């Protein structure tokens, strides 16, 4: 008889809940602060809502870590009905606090129910791609041990690569993800950076991987980066791609979609931006994540 595995993640996936085909899943919602007021993702307070505020008002938004008690509440509710819980969380290199919360909950339930914490080493749709990859593992063999899931999940993480186009780095700076000097460089020089989170670099941090003065230049470089990574890994077909767009730059996004649409890929997803992701991306941003 197959064991039952419950999955916990959060709403920073570059995906809507409907885009994750796994019934035994619950998504925690990151607290987002706009000024002094807290919001959670819902039908009104979403990425579109925040991006409009960015465009029309001088607001500063930040997110907070996942709430431990809310994670505990989910575990308490499901632990008697499942054999194992797997949690897929944002990369600890970008948010060590969220992973610490997940680890604290795991330790609380040692000897009660096994909990496997997967450090995605990613943000935004990179987390979503890791989540979908881990779910693929569970679906293909639901009788994997916790140790086997942990090990195979590392392979998923190491083969997930995400590329971000952030026209305005100030949103990353205001959200506390990069220093002021880095945010100023692109603005002053009018350079559009390509920022990568590469699963095989072992650090789980954002690194510059390219730049251009036009979106056409950036898109061309991005496709070449993907091809180079495929060649490096001796991969002929991409398992999954997720293209997530935060509004604006419609022409550039359409161009990139056409370009990457020519690459061999088994599953191409147009992602769904969420509230917490919009905090750091800002208007005009888009990102492409691939799993090899």
C-alpha cells in the first residue's frame, strides 16, 4: 500500500494553486507589509494590486518570514492522516529565517511524523519549479523513504536554474535583498541586468550572469545562457520551464516567449505572479525558470 505524503509550501512560487496538480498540498501565505500595514495574498491584495500601488503611489513594501504557528497548525491538522510531510521552502541563501522556521517545526515532530525540508535554493518561479519536481518524485514513487526524498530532492534543486530580468533594482534594495550600491549601478548606467539563481552553484544566492541596454539584447543573452547550461549538463530536452511576468514590457515578454518556445521542452508554463513576489520584482520584471 502506498504511503500518503502531504506537501507544504508557500505562496512565492510563480504559480497559482490551480497550477500545482497535487491534492495533498497547502500553501502558507507570506506576510507582506506595505508601509505599516500587513497584507496576505487574496483576491484583492495580489501582485496586480501591489504593482498598481508602486506605479501610482510612493509606497515601500517588504515581506516577513513565514509564521511558525501557521506551519504548526497545518502539521497538527494533517499528521494523523499522513505518513510523511514534505516542506519546500524558499532558498535559505535568500531567507534563512524561513528555513529555520521549517527546521524548528521538523524538530518539534521528531518521533511523531517524519518531515523532510527541501531548501529550494530559489525564489519566485524557481521555488515553483522545485516544488513541481519534488511532486513528480512523490508521484512516480510514493514509497520513497524520507532519506530518499531528501537526496533525490537535492538533485531537483541542483538542476533548477532561474533567470530574472529586473528593470529596476530598487525594489530588491527596498525589500532588503541587495545593497544600495548594486541597486544604483543599473539605474545610473541604464543597464538591464540578468540575474541568475543557479542550482548547481551551491550558495543559493542571486548572481549577475549578463546584461544589456535593450530587452532584445537581454532576451538573446538569456536564450544563449539556457543553451549553454543545457550543453554543460549534456541535456537535449528541458523538463520544465516557467515564464512569469509582472506586467509591462509586454513586447519583450512576447519576444522571449517566442524565442524559448523553439527550445525542446516537455512542460512550458506561463506562471502566475503572487503578492510576495511583486514586492521584490516591481513593474516590468519577468523571470524564466527551467528544470533540466
